[in-house]
C-alpha cells in the first residue's frame, strides 16, 4: 500500500539571530511512515518538536536534513508552488488557534481552500453547505468567527479542512483551546472523519483522553522518537497505556 | 552503430574541407597584400615587394634620399632585418598552405601568427621600414592587418573545428530548457481564472485593515508632500543660489566660475535664507516622517503578515499572493503620491503667501521626478529599517513573541549608566559652545547617552529591586518593564527624543523670534559698502555721497578677513568649500562705530594684543539665528584667519603660513554695521590698532592662491594678481530718494567689484537696509511657520508612538487582564495597574526630557551669547510652553490609557 507520508532521518534546525546558541536543533532525525487511513497521534512535552513536525508534514516548512516523501514524492524536489498545490488539494489543517479569518464569514472561511483552487462558485457554496450541515453549524453561516464559541470555531475549521476532500488532515492540538464538552464534539468529529470518510489524520495533542482515539501514537522526546504505541481496539486500555508512558516523556 | 560512425566521419570531413578553404582564402589574401602599395616613400608608393626590389637595385642611400630622412648606418641593417622577417613570414605561409593542401594538421599557423606579430613589432621599431614612410599611421594599420588576418585564420580554424560540439551543446541546452519549461508547465498546471468570490475574499480581508492602511497612506502622502515642498521651495528660492566653482586651468591657475541661478547676481532679491530654513526644516520633517513611516509599516505588517500567512498555509500560489500584496502597496503608493503632490502644492502656496517675495511656478516634470526618486529612496530606507526591526525583534517568527521575555543587560549597570550620564554631560557642554553651531550630531550624541542611561539604569534598578526583600509586592507592577525591558526602553527613548526636539530645539526656533524686537538696531545704516581706497572712482563716489542731500556718510579703514570655510555642511569633493569672508577693523574703529550707534557708549579695553593673536568678534546676526562661528573648519574656537582676500587654493585641513591661529578674546551678537548675512558672513573681526596697521600689508607678501608667504624673488611674478580687496568701510544713513538717485553709481560700483562678489554670491559689495531687512523678515517668518509645523508633527508622532504601543500590546494586556481576573483581582485594582504602568512611562519621559531640555536650553542661550535680559524674555515664553506641552502630553496619555483600559476590558469580557 502506498504510504501518505514517509520520513527518513528527518532533521529540522532553526537559526535565531538573537539567540545565545546560533542553531536550535528541534528534530534530530526521525524515521516513520504514515499509512493511508491511519489516525496517528503525536505526543510529547512542550518544546519536543511536535508543532515543528506538523509543519514539516503539512509542507509549510522544508526539512533541514533527511528525506520526506508525500505520497512517495520527494518533498525536497518539489517546487514551492507544487507544495502550495498539495497543501490546497491534498491536506486539510485544523489548528489550536483555529486560524480563521475574522474578516470573512463562516461560509467564506469554509470555502476558502476551494476559492483559492479556482473552483466554481456554485460547487463552493454546495460543499460548504454540505459540511456545515454535517457538523451542525449551518445556522452560523452568515456569522463572523469572532461571534462564535471556541467549539463552533473549531468545527468551522474542520469544515474548512475537509472542503477540498483532502487525503490528509493535520490537527495541531484541536481541543487545546476548548472546554471538555466542545473538545468532545471536535474529537468525535475527527473520529467520524477518520472512520466514515476514510481520511488519514495526524493529530498533535497533549491530552491522553483525546489521544486514545488514535490508532497509533508517536511519542516524541527531545526531537527524537521515544516510542510508538498501537491501539489494540480498546480505547480505555489504550488510554491507560498512554497514561503509563506519559511519565517517561 | 556503423551509420552513426559514418555520419560522424562525414561531418568531420565536411568541417576539414571548410577549414582548408578558409585557410587558403585568408592566406592568399595575405600574399596579395604583400603586393599592395601602401608605403609612401617620398612621392612614390611601394608595396613590400617593390620596396625590396628598389632596396636591392638602388641601395639604402637612394631610399634615404627619396624619403628625405637623416642618413644613418642602422637603416641598412634595419631594412634587411625587416625584409628578412617579411620573407620568413611568406615562407612560413607557403609552408603552412602546403601542409593544408597535404591535409596535415600541424598547426603551423601558430608560427605564422607569431611571425605576423614580429612583423608588426619590427614595423614600429626605429630604423626599420616604416621610418621611410611619410604615411606612418597608414603603414602601421597595413602591417597590423597581416597580424589580424593570421589571428582570424587561427581562431577561425579552431571555431570550425569545435563547431559541431558547440552546436550540439547549444541544442542540448535549449532542449533541456524546453523540457524544464514543459515540465514546469505540466507540474504547475493550474488552469482557469479566479472567480468573483476570490476577489471578494481578498477585498473583504483588505477592507478590515482599511483604517490602518489609510493612516499609512496619509503618512506616506505627508512625507511626499514635504519632499515636494522642499524641492519646490528650493526651486523658487534658488535664483540667488549662485555658487562659485573653482577649477584649475591648463596653466595651473585657479579660475573662479559662477554656477547656477541668474546670470546677473542680484543685490539681495529673493530670500534664499528663508529657503535654507525651509530646507533644514523639511529634512527634519522628513526624518520624523521616516520614523512615523517605519512605525506604521511595522504595525501594519504585524497585522497583515499573519493574514497572508493563512492564505499561504491554505495553498495560495506564490505569484498570486505577491500580486495581491504588490497591488495593495502599489495602489497605496500611487494614491499617496497623488495626495502628497496636492498637499505639497497647497503647502507651497501657503508659504508663498506667508513669506512673500516668492513668485512663479515651481512644478515641472523634472522636479516631480526628483521628488518621486527621493520618495523611492525613503521607501527603500524604510523597507530596510523595517526589515531589520522585523527580523531583530523576530516579529515574523512563529513563536508567540508576546510571551517571550526580552533580554536585559545583566552586567555593568552602574558603569554604563555613569558613562551614559557622562556622555550626556559632555555633549551638553559641547552644545553650549558657539563654535559648535548647535550641531545636530552633538544632540544625537547626547541622546545616545540618554539611551544608555535608560537602558542600563532601568535594568539596574529592576535587577536591584528583585534582589531586595519585598520584591514580590512590586512584582506585578514592575512586570511589564522587567518582561519587556527592551521594548519599554525603546518606547521611552522614542518619546524622549521627540520631546527633546520639541522642548529644546523647535521651541527655541519659535520663541527666539520674539527676541528680534528692535529691527532698526540690527540695521543702523541704510547703506553699507566695502570700497577700495586705492580706486579713484570709489573715492569719487564717496565724495559724491557726502555732497548728496539726505545722505550722512561715515567711513573707516578695513580689510577682508578670510577663513578656511564658511559652510556648515561639508561640500562634495569636486567643489572646494566656500571660504568665509568677514570685515576686519581696528579697535578704534570698533569704538567709533559703537559711539556712532550709542552716544553714551563708554570705551572699554577689548584685551587685544599687538601680534594679532587675540581678536574680538561681532557676530552680526539677530537673536533668533542659531549660533554661528566665524569659521566652520580648523578649530572653530581658535580659528585660522588671514587678513586679506580669499586664497582659494587653501585647503581647510592645512591652512598655510599666512593663516594665523587666533584666540577669541571676546565676542558679542549685534548689528554694529548691520546684520548683513545673519552671522554666516560679514561678521566684524576686531584687531588691536597696532596689529591692524601691520596686517594691512600682509597681502603684499602672500601667495593669493595657496596662502603661503612669498619669497622676495616670487613677488614680481605675482605682482599683477596680488590684490588687497576692499579697504574702506563706508556706512551711510540715507533716505529712499537719495538712494534712488545714487542707484546708477551704485550699479557702476558693483560692476567694479564684480570679481570680489562673484566668488561668493552671499557676500556683496554693498548692502541696502531695505533689502536685507526684507530677507530677514522672510527668514523669521519661515522659521516661525516651520517651528510651529514641526512642533505639531512631532507631537503627533508622539501620540502615534503611544497609540502603536497600546495597539501592539493589546493582546498581551487582554491575556494579563484575563489572568488577573481569574486570580481574583478586582477591576479597580487591574485598572490601577495599567494606569501605574503608563504613569511610569510618563514620569520617566517627562523627567528625562524636561531635565535634558533645560540643560540644552541653557547651553543654547550660552552658545547664542544671550544677555540676562534675553534669557528672561525668552524664558517667559518657553516655561509656560514647556509646562503646557508636558501637561498636554500627560492628558493625552491619560485619555489613551483610559481608552486602552476600556478596550482591554471589553475584549476580556468577550473572551
């Protein structure tokens, strides 16, 4: 089976002009494969490189070293605009801070990836309405993001991530800014996307409860993979296992 | 395989054939050229062959005689060698052709080329064939042609040899390029057009920032308006802006040419001084405009970049994004240029009306182009500064900067704070010296000292407090300064700089005008002339003036006192600085002039010596004019001055022997004979009577170009160019009718002294009171208008700075308020906290700026040699202004703080 993402000795360094150390080594050589229809969680302490890894996987940044393959295409060999095309068509993003544009209505925010893809207006409206109905936010279409609650905003973000029917959904702590009830709605929505829409999802999270929805967990520590946990099918057991390993992080 | 090899073989054969034909044709041309009669010997033309035959038949003597050259035994050898080389060249050529026909690739053509070079070399060597030619140049060209053809043949063969390879490589390159282009087209295939929705989204996104965009646009427009005003006013007032350019003639002499402006030097005409005041102010406005532009652009980018970041993350094409950004900036730029253009035109009209005497049209395509070019440079500077700040402060970084602690200086707090204070004190002291002409660089040094005090002083205090007991009770209050120490200091420093400019610089410009109360005292005479006692016509004019009704004349001995530089700014390298020209008088003349102005004047000793080392200076300027030294270069407090006309070759860095170093025994600011050039030129330099008599003759022994003392044997050589310059100072009180009647004589007088006047357009041979007063009024009006405008703009910049501080920190303040609210802090307490923070800002800024401004004001008074009466008078205006300005700042800061508190609380409630 063709993998969605594959990383070989993935390295990412940052150069900070004002920092005491010239180079900060965030990711120090990661090897992993993400298969189709997987729901992978990435866990680790703050500063271990989770968000950096997600940026690399989302093709927002390029690795400093090693190789990364998106659908077996070498990312290093892709041009900037090709990466943009992949982001627009093949990847959906869900961020902790929602990343919605306050100047646009909910409907426009949802349609944004399609608008950027020069899709026909009618199909944009149709898709937006379909997903809004699915995630029960169709009553909010004319509202602006700042008029919504956190849970509602995140559902808008999920709709936006799905609207272009991407192969991969990347979620960066999607429940991080939400109360438990809203968080539950969001993670259920992601679970539903994974199961019903057969999408591959990679999710960064701190929350073991949320992580227990994943089929596999990659544990990061100091820029390296500490371990991988597999969900045997029982969420409660998996949750306990995650809790047990969190002490090592 | 066989076919390919066969094809290769055919191609090689084809190229060899071309090579052979090419070589044969060129070498046949060479041989034919040997028969071409290019040598003109006497009246007859010869080819190399016929020349050789003639030489063999008649011998060298016949040829020498025919050529009409001096006989020399070397000619025979020379011609033999030359012909021998030619023969060798022919032999090599024939041999080469033989190898070509024999299809041997022996590269003999290299030898042939070297021989052709030898032919050319021999041709240019004495005693060889070309010496016989009367057409030497044609000869060189002809024998050069042998070498050129040989070289072309050599290179041509190589090119033909590699032709296939080159063509193949080029084809491969084009093919590769085509493939890449196709691949790019295929891989980046993105058909269709963006739909209406896309443009709606972009517009809505832009519209949300319309308010900030408008502010940026208005600021842009203002800066362009100032630039255009500057150029426009410069054009309108530049008719008098003649400058003398000194150039060295072929004979090694200095020549003075007058450049720019009108061909005829006007007597006073348009108020160029006002133009200079305006230009200086425009530069200051430009500087604050740049500051505001950078601030606004930073703020704007901080808001816009994350929005474009969303588009980028969602996969917008790079070109599309840059197009949107470019369109946004481009439209803004065009609009700001149009609005700024209109604003500039209106501003000039206002100045024309206010100042008077400036008429005419200033707009021209070239002027607009210049202004746009300057604006582009300003944009470029803004871009680089903004970029540096953006990177330096890591504003584009994905990290949440609001939560990041800024680094604080950890060591040397006391030492650096003390050094900063010392620097401030030293700069304030220097600022108070007349010789330093209230130099802006010294002010800059002083502000640098203030920055060190703020940065290290505040850090030192915070670190010290943290270590003490009870630090926790102050933790919340001091946290913003501790956490964001660098930003806090930059805001404070920015406010201090703007405040000091308002309180210590522009306020003096504005209120010192009120010290110019008695304009008649500044111009006691209606006519001032610098005449020559040796000129009969000048003396006749003096006599005529004495006999004219309504004219009261006084005359005194004088000589020119010239320095090394009269310009505040250094000139470019091509043009030498204009040397200062002043009026040298004796101590008794000084007392006589004083007595003539004030009958109750009591003579007092000026402390001058007989050797001329000590001088007394009368700075002839009004009290509103800034401090101006007698000479801008070479130790302004102990200037080098020469008692004669300008020596144009004297370098300001190496004054020559005739330039003695003088000590200023005393100085005053007054218009003893008239504030003729407002202290820039025509100041009075008083010498002791004894030295005055001696110095009168120094010009006779001085080189008029380089200022060196002439040796006795050199004096005769320079006798004709030696010139003493004006020697008689004539001052007269006359009514308008009398001056009108003297006009033709004055014009003739001016023509006689034209050469002296031509050197520096600002120094005239005579001055009329009404002209000079008109000029001064224009300058004072301009000074007042610009000072008011500058105060307003700088104050607006302060508010902008505060506004941007509050807007950029809003998010952080919302978070803090949320946190404190959660922690159970009362609303009143939270508000108190924000008020306290702004209170600290205000207190530090007010304290530093008031303290520094007071010190600078006092030193300015000292530099301008103000009397106690002057200080009292100006302080009566400055003090209320300073207090009310600080109060206004305080009130507006309070209003902004309250508005900010409400905004933050509202956001917190929403969150």
